C-alpha cells in the first residue's frame, strides 16, 4: 500500500494531526523506568509522569474518529519508584480523559523473575511478586461499533477464536543493534489491527520508536502515521519501511 507518514515531533503537539482523522491507535508509551531513549526523560516523579500521560492521551482522543479505538500497551505494575499500580492508574487516567473502556488483554511475555538472593525476604511476610505480564487495554472514543471505513475485514475465523480469549502468549522482541531499547513484538500490532480495524484504515502510533506498528500496517494494507521525538529512530523506521517496499 505504501502509504505511511513519519513525524519527527512530540506526541504532546496537538496540531500535528487534524481532529477525528485516525481509525486506530496502537502504542506503548515510555514506562518511566529510567530507560535511555536519547531524548525523553524516563524517570519523572510518578505524579509528573501521570500528568505527562494525561497530556498525550488528550491528544490521542482529539485525533481519534468517533468510532475509533486505542490499544494501549502498558505495564501491569512498576517498581522503579516504589511499587506503583501503573496499569490501573493509566487505565483510569484514560477514562478520565474521555476514553471509554472496552476490554483488557493480558500479554504473557515470558520474562520470568528469578530471585538471586531470597535470604532477606524469607521471614518478612512481605514478599515482592513480579508478574511476567503486560496489559493491552482497549478503549473506544464514543461509538463502540465501527461505522466508518472500507468495511473490509481481514480477520479470519481461526484468528478470532485464537485471540478472543484475552490471554496472549508472545515472545518479547529482541533489541536490534543501534535500535530502540524496548521494541514490542510485531505480533502485538498485527493482532490489534486485525481485531480492531478495517483494510485501508489509518493507524497511528504516537510513540513510534523504530517503526514496528508502521511496518505491520504496511503488510496489512493499512495507512499509517508514526510520531517519534527521536530523529535517529525516525531514520531507522524510514529505512525499514523503504526496504519493505522492495
């Protein structure tokens, strides 16, 4: 289809896209874990992090069509600045912003935590538990049923039966040399696009990284837009997309 757009800017800039122009948003924002993204401060005080999320969530709502959806990949919880119920907090924040909750998908990523030293925890009755899962929370704007678009679905019966149970087993993506530090697997946007969009719909990733969402959209005959503040990631995504056209 070869209809993609890469915007080297911040998802906090509302005027990057016209209102009500996006059918589906698929994204995984920074988790505030102190990861070096090259430009973004990923170790904000937790309340500041939630305030930052409120700003870009409001823009996503503005850009989404009235029957549009958002698939938000977020952690269940985080433990960088004390224990935080990050998944619950961001879900509630999205609802306060104006999104309507549709469903939650649990992604088992296989990252099993193995304690190296248990001695300090055995007699405290205060065990720390790490869940090897992330969330993909599905929201809609105002219409739960999709009315716009081509009405052409490429979701098969077998795919729906396999994915509708809401527990997804997917291996995490491996970081490429010089690439984004925490890419999500291509299977994640692949499933979300097939479940929640039509062929030729416009898909947005406001935290594009190295372009996984756009690459999947290209393969599935969707238009795509990626917003990314890091110029190097934009260049990498562009190179990948051009290579996929050959």
